[in-house]
C-alpha cells in the first residue's frame, strides 16, 4: 500500500466518523474538512457504498448514515485516549452531578473499546492527573442533563425557582442555551411568566419537570442572542 492509498483509507475512515456524528454532511463540507475536491468526495462516497455501508443521499441536502445502522467501534490513538481522560478530569470539577454521571458513563463505554495497552495507559493517566479547583467535590445542582434534553428537543419545562431574595416562584420556560461560569451553570430561557429571556442559575432550581408540550424553536444562534440583547 503506497502513501496515496494510506491517505485515502484514512480519509474514508474519517468520513465514516463524520457521517456517524452529524445528521447531514454535504460534499462541499466534507471536501473542505479533508482538503480535497468535491469530485474526490463523490468517489469516496461511492467507494463506501460499494463496500456495503448504507449511506443515504438526500437530494439537495447531503449524505447521512442509514438510521439504526451501527459501525464497529472505532479505535482511538493513545493521544486521543489521553485527551478524553484529560477532559474527564476537567468534567469532575463541574458543579452539576447529573453531567458528571452521564460523562463518566460515556467515558466508561469509550474505555471498553480501547486496546488493552491503551486502556492500561488511560487508567494510569486518570490516576496521575488532578486539578485543584473544586477539590471539596461540591455539587450544587443536578439538573443539567435534563435541561440539555429539554433544550435540544424543545420541550416546555416547569421549574420552581428561588431568587436572590429567597422568594420561590413557579415558571414555565423554554430552554435556549446553557452557559458555564466558574461557580455555576446558567440557563438562558424564555420565561413565560415574565414574557422575556431570563437567566436562571441551576443551583437555584429547586424542582424541575419536563413537560410533554413542545415549544416553537427560537430562530437565532447564541451569538445572535448576545448581539441582540447585550
């Protein structure tokens, strides 16, 4: 196998990863990402299809993987595994218990597909890496995972929220964005009680219920929100 073949095989694997992680990928996006021509991407997609990979072509949109199709686990390099372990240690500083639980479970699944030598090295690195912030392990919220789900699926959410004056009100909110600060997580949401966007500190949410009703997604990016309101 010459250098050109090796590069193409590497690119084909990378395209598979991209198709697994994004719902839709266009040929120009893939061409830009891998620094090749759009025609080369067309050839690569055809090669993957001929290899039996069920790629769905949506006219005018792009490519996606057939739903429910599973590709065998991708092997990580040692540097990639180490980066994930470092990220795990950073996550352990987080103030939200639900986020730590979900990330730790995800890392355990990733470790399960590592080669034995990488797994041993990853475990050693985890034991030998520590960060000084939040050393007391304080957790002041447990709602981040639920709010992530409500945000991405546009579910109306009911919360009991306590303000700085220690007054608690019930709010119907439309989760829009999550911001991490050194001390707390902040939720940006449309508050139906105040009829405007508000910030909510996650440690002040005393009760949370994700409702079955969906809200109409807000048609702006987070940067557009900042540009408009700040």
